[in-house]
């Protein structure tokens, strides 16, 4: 007996749970508008409103035919079913309830009058009612979860079976066998279209995240490459500090023990810093070293600018140079960045503007150095480039690292211009990584 009670309680609990699920899914007035789109915003709304108007006229004509529905109920039922079609554009679940209730009410009102004029009347669903309910189910399946659409289809089929199969009537043309298969097809199509739309939205989102991640990775790789290049500059200064601290006691006739101890500490700290710096750069080189890159090659300065220009001319590009202001030695980081900016700008001209001419200007002033590279429009179409497209990003990062700025864009028609200013003594603040990729 206890086992029977347990089975009964389990069954009752399962029924209550499913009734709760149905209540949460279908007893609601939440809004589920169509997704925003130019054609979705206007075309479907117009089609649905036109269909609702047709349902109104057709239902009114069929329900009032031969005075089958009396007492003014025909306009109410026709208006309810046509209004449900329009309501489904914003509240599909509420519209489904209205359409189902109007259909059942009309079937109940017509049941007692069936057979008076032969078996020509369609029951329990009128022709216009079938069209209206199919529209409602389609709009519902397009916006709600698949489970909710299947539940609405199941309850529609159940109501049709109870009215037509259980209650029944005399001398009518049954329409339940037509409605249920059509409703199943409509729900299947709507669910498939909804799944396709969600898959496309997820793909777009994933593509956006991938592009942002790729831009972020590109920025990190470019900063890593710049850090590797600046390693030689920093290492040179640390080596000089170490040597000067070692030699300084010999330059003083009688250095005190305290002076010797301080200088020894300076040298020891410089040597340790240089060792740690080399370890960090070894890790960077092992992870990101480009093919054929030499880790022991000295970093270039502006003294090698003429050699760079000559190599570019040998590659077929006409290049002229101009230096204004008083030329003077600049900090190694500034010279290295200026050289790399000119190098990358000329490489871009070779790749993207075949047959063009380029002009390089270095303008010295007391506060820093201005680097300008301009080129005319290409003489012919550029072939497809296999480059990674990091050139402008690298140039901009070098300028920002020194507290300067860089602009690049169209110049004189089809030409292009790269303009950078590199201050000598500016100390830039640390710049956070962008969240939406480089500009």
C-alpha cells in the first residue's frame, strides 16, 4: 500500500511540475517584438496587417452565412481572430490565447446549428480562423523558445481533438485534420528560422570577439617587438653605468671606503639589472622571434638613413630626402623609432603604391624631431600583399611610447602621408591596452 501511495505521489508531483512549466511558458503577457531591421520592420508588418484584414472579412462572411451565428457574436469573433494576428507582432503568446479562445467559442456557438443546411459548413475551425491561427503560430515560433512553440501546438491540437473528436456534431466538414498538420509544419518552419537567426547572431558575435582578440594580439606582438629592439639601447646604458662605477674609484686619488662601497653597490645593481633584462628578452625572442632575425644585430640609428634610402631606390622606388634644422645626436630610442618609422613607411609605398615617388623629411627642433614621409599616387594597381598589416600600428606605438604622436592618411589626391613627431624629453604615461582593438 505504501508503494502504491509513493507511485501516486510521484505521478501527482510530475503532473504539478508540468502544469507549472505550462503556466510559466504560456500564461504570460511579456512582449516579444520582432528583431530590428529595415525590411523586418515594415514588410512583415504590412503583410500581417493585410492578412488580418482578409481574416476579418472572410470570418464575418462565413460566420454570418445563413444566419448561423446570432446575437451579434459574429463581429466579435471575427474581430478577435483578426486582432490576434496583429497582436502577434508584439505579444505572440497572448495572441495565441486570443485566437484559440475565439476559435473554441465560435465552435461552441455553431455546434447546435450544424446540419441545418447540409454538410457544407467547416467546423470546428472556419477557413479564415485556420489562416489566422497559422499566422499566429508562425509569429510565435519565430520569437519564443522551441519548447513554448511545441506546447502551443500541442494545446491547439488537444483543443481541436476535444471539440471535434470528443464532443463532435452532425453534418459538417471537419477541419481539424487540416489544421493540425499545417500547424505542425508552420511551427517547424518558424522554429527553424528562429534557430537560423540565432545561429547567425552568435556567429556575428563570435566574429566580433575574434576580431577584437586578433587586434589585441597584434598590439601585444608589436609592443613585444619594439621592446626587443629597445633592449640593446637599455643594455648599452646599463653596461656604461656598470663600467663607470668600476672605473670611478681609480679616478680619485684617495677614495674613501664609503665611496668604494657605494660604487661597488651601483655596479652590482647594474650588473644584476642587466642580467635580468637579458633573461626577459631571451624569453621574448624565443616566443616571438621572426624567421631570420638576429638577436645580436645592433639596432639602427639615423646615421644609417642614407643606406636605407639607397636600398629602397635599388628596389625601384624614387626617393628624395630633406633634413631641416640643426642636425644633432638624439637619444637612442628616438633615433631607433625615427629610423623604423621611415623604414616601414617606405616599405608601405613599395607594397601599396607601385610607380609612386616618395619624399622623406627630417625636421629637427629644440624639443624633438619631426618625421614626414609622403608619396604620390600609384602609377598602376598594387598586387595583393601578404603582409600582416601591422605597419601603421607599429609606427603609432613607437610614437606614443616616446610621448609623441603620429598621423597617417590620404594626401594630395591619391597619395599618402605619414607624419610623426618624436619629443626628446617627454615621459609618456603608461597607456592601457585598448578593449576594442587599435584605431
